[in-house]
């Protein structure tokens, strides 16, 4: 089944109409809406696999599109010029200026033909690899570059670009797709200012159609420029480093986080990455995820000066201020072509806006800041992983607890005793501690029969929020020190939990 044609037609007409009339934030919102719709179409289309585009098919659309007549006229005129010049060379002596000018004309027309032909063949190649390029694109692509790529992906279905290609002395030129058929004059001699996709500010050369494309290089096998036998998968190397100095170091019993050693290895890796060009480091920032976030997503508050909630609120509030502008009989419209859009952006559209704003956050002007930020982020991620894990100790040095799969290290018992003692209570009334991956605390209960009361709580099993320790020690002991003692009763050091004087921490 092919892609939904109504959706395709709608996307082909998308494009903010005079999108800057209400200020920069409205421009960003319009781009978000536009990109969100177009990207949805492109995502749908790539699932149908690569399309086979032949030069013949391309040429058919090329001469039947909006500028087919102009292209045919261009060819006809050039052929006439060529024919007349050939006739001159047949009649004029070779030493005359007339003869030499005619030869110049012939050679120039040959070059023009070859340039247009080469551009046509190049575009077929670009189209053939467009789906792969779309799927492998970096999140660091700016709006205009991503928009052009989406046009190429959808082109076989919309015919937008084929129909907007025009032959010229400088090779094939691309007229803004949504401008097709709107000007009676030669579009190459007219400014493109109204009604077009924001990706096209003016007529552009075909050679520039992939300008600004950024590939996700994080998990691609890359050859080092100085040694083609050496390959590097950046994401794999970063994962290994973080795990080596984080989880593996802690579980092996390494007593401190070895920051200096990790920095040495990370610096050596960055030296290799920098040899691959600036896009490699940029891809780490925009595409490499630690957990579920890239560095740019992690640092978005600092980059944008706003939290995610503040960013959403800002855009929604701004659009609410603009709503009266769209009320009848306002001069503005909520339609782009035949497509109706809402004034208030959806969350997906706001996310698109944020993505494209963040994509413009780093360039050659602040490359050093980007490198420092990414470097520190990776180091800190390893450090946080080191802190989060517990050392692996022999089970002979651990006490089994009534909680399945949870062991209490002997070395940790004194620390827990101190934490939940009377003195510990005075310093920290929550008395929080952990055993394995289970957290304990003495705090106010939020739900259930004990709601509003202080009790011992934990997050054992599949429970992520704190809940009172169940009545494991007998009826009526839910959340009490008796229940806590039951879970820690493998050592006499915790017997004080049963003392009647321990009532201030939950009673018996």
C-alpha cells in the first residue's frame, strides 16, 4: 500500500506563509509545524524501500513540469545558437574573428549541455540514496537542510523538485517548489519571496541541494584519515570508557573514581575524533545518548535558558497572544494552501521547534565550548555510574536477607547502624540507607492506611515509589521498626530496633 496521497499533497503545500510577520517565535512555531508534518510523510515513505529512479523517468517529468516549456525553449534556443555557429565555421575562414567567436559559442554550449546533463544524473543519484540519508541523518541538522532532504525523499511521490528544475547556463537551478506556476515571468530573473517553503530563500543551484546535510556518525564504522587500516566506532568506544571507569571499576572494588586516568583515555579518543572533522564531534553532541538523552538534550536548559516546561509554556503563551490576530476579519490565515492548522502548537510541534533551535546552537564560532561541554558530560556520566553501583563482594561476606536476591554486605552494617541510631535520627530524620538496589527511609506515608503517618518505607521489587514495609514481623507491624528488623535480622547489631526505647522511630 502506498503512502496516503492526501497527506502527501498536504505536506507538499506546507510552508509558513510570510512566517516572520509575527516575530521570531512565530517563525519557529511555523517551522516546527511545517517540519513535523513533512517529516511524518518522509518517515512513512522510507518504509517502502528505495525507489529506482531512471534518467528517462526524470527527464519525462522535467519537460512536463511547471517549467517544462521554459526548459524546452532553453534547449531549442541553445540548439539554434549551436546550429548557427556551426554554419559560421563552415563558411568563415579559420583566422577570422567571426570564426573564432563561433567556435567559442559552440564550446560554450557544449559545456552548458554537459553541465545540465551531469546535474540531472547527479540528482538521480541523490534521489536513490535519499531514503538512507534520511534514516541516517543527525539530530544536529538545521531546519533548512532537513527540509530540503525531506523534499528529496517525498519528491518521487509529489514531483515537486523535478517539476521545479530549470535549465540554465550554470546548470540545473531549483526554484522554490511551492512557487511553481505562480509567476508568469522567468523565475530565474524574479525574486522568490512569497509562499515558498522556508528552506528556499531564492533560486539555488542543484549542487547545493544537500548543503548542510549532517550524518549520524556515532555508530558508523569510520576510517581514520591518516591510517585507512584503522577503523573507529565512536559510540562503542565511549560506551566502553564509561563502563570501564564507572560500573566495572566500582564492582571490581576500585575505592575511588579514577578521573585522571579516564581523562587521559578520553583525550586520546577525542584526538582521533577531531581528525575525522568537526561533524564527528558534532554528532557525538547531538546523536550519542547516555541513558535516553544526548548531550544537547541534557544541556538544553543551559543552551536555551529554559527548562522543558518553561520552553513549552513560553511557546503556548506566545501563541495565545497571537490568537486574536487570526480572528475574523483578521488579515492572517490558519491555512497554508489547502491545509488547515491550529494556532496553538502541539507538543510534537514544540519538540520540533526545540530540536531545530538546538541544531543551530553550535557552529565553528563556539566549537571549543561544544568540545568542553561534551567532554565534561562524558566524564560526569562515568562518575555518576561509579557512584550508583555497589562493589561486588563474595557471597561468603554477605548476609542473605528475607528479600530475594538482596544481600547485606558485612562491611556496610556499621554504617547502617549509625544511620538509624538515635544520633543518626537527630542528624537526618529520614535515616535513608540502601541494601543492594533497595532503598529505605523513615518518612511520611503518602497513600494507604498509614497516610500522613511516619513509618519505615522501602522500594523493593517492581515498586519505584516508597511504600511502607509490610507487616513481615507479624500482625500490626506494617512500617514499624519490627518490620525493618525482620529484613535486617541476620546480625545482632540491629537488635536495638526491637528495644522499647526505639519508639521514637516508629515503635514496635
